[in-house]
């Protein structure tokens, strides 16, 4: 163990001297030989007594502790001398603890940016968004009723889509007896869809409206049948009551159209009479979700008898 300590001291001393000799920042008055001699002297003086104590120790554990103490003193001398050389000022090794203590960070005070003036908000009152007229779709109805033929009427009907059919239904009224006479009897026709991918087949539509008389009860019947297979998939029956048509036939407020519930509240037609009122044309609406309907096709009807 003694040889190991001495070897470490000599190796440390030689390395330290080599480091010092390579530094250009050393004072010119001192040579590498002088520095080496001083370091050796300091180390020998510091550790001579410790080596003597080390030799007198019997316990291996005590010797290890003493060796650690000697090594700590060597490092202390090295650090003290290093601080002296770097600072160009003599440094007392006894002040090593203070010299090696970590300095508290200096708080950095950031400059507070000058407040920027915010331009005052405009006091101008925003203009309200104009509310669309829910009855605007009725303005072109005369072009449908005055059309020369079915094709022209159906073309004009594409421009008369009811934007909010649900609201139009709420504002509608039952037909009067005079108005009901226009749709009394037996009518047949078909509903043609715009999207051929979504709707694989067009539909046949048929209705019969009978007023109550001295010999017959009033009633109405509406049926929908697929053209592709001839299967009737919807039938609606109801009584007329007091000579008036049921709630399935309605007149929107301020409109020339007649709205008919043809598919149990899932489908409605918006129809107009042509010429002598034996032919009717219109748009077909299908429920998209609760309270919302979408125009998906058109309808043509002719009186059968």
C-alpha cells in the first residue's frame, strides 16, 4: 500500500508539472523546473507526517482510511495551486473551500416591455344578417301554372324547392270543400328520382278521394308502388269527415301549391295543377332527419276517371 501511495504522488506531481509547463498564461518569471520543485516540496511536506502515521497503522481498514485522507490532501493542493495560476493572484490553500464553493446564481432582471397602446375597438354596431323570406319560393309559382307543357313546368319546379318544408307544413291549412274538389276522384302517376344510384327504381303513385254523400262514406286512399317489381310498399287510408278531405292534403299559407302526405310523414309532394286541373306536377320531398326534408325527385299525376 505504501508503494501505491508514493507512486500515485509522483505520477500526480509529474502530470501536474507537465500541465503547468504547457500553459502560456503563466508568469514569465517562473520556469517549469521551478514549478515542479515547488509542487514536490509542497506534497512531501504535506504527506510526510501522514506517511509516518500510515506506517504505524495495523488495521487494513485504518490504512485504507488514511490513504483516502492523503489522496484528498493531494487533490486539495492541486486545486489550490490551479486557482492561483488561473487568477494570477496568490491563493492560500486554507481558503480552498471558499474558492471551490459553487456561487449562487445572480438573478437576472429582465426589462419589462413598455406597454403598447391598444387601439380602441370600433363602436360601430354590426349590421344584422338579413333573414331570408321563408315564402320567397312562392314568387315563381305562376310560371309553373302558366307553363305550356309538363316538361316546362317540371323545369320551373326545380327552382321552387321549399327550403324549410317542416315550417311550411306547420303554417298549412286543410283544404276547403271547393279546393278539395280539384283532387277528388282517381289519380295515377309516378315519382321520378334525381339520384339513380341512391334510388334503384322510380315509384308509381295513386290516390282516390271520395266525398261523403247520402249513399257513400267519405274516404281517401294513397298508394306507392315500385316500378321495378310492381310491389306496393305503402298504403294510406283515412276518412274525410264532414265532406272535407283529411289532413293528408294541405294548402301552404300564401301559396298556389298543394302539399300531400303520401308516405306516412316520411314523404310529401308539392304539386300544382296544369290547364283544366286534370294533370298535376310537383316536387317530391323525403325526410332526412326529424324536422328536415330534402327534395329528391319530381312527380306527375293524371286524373284516371
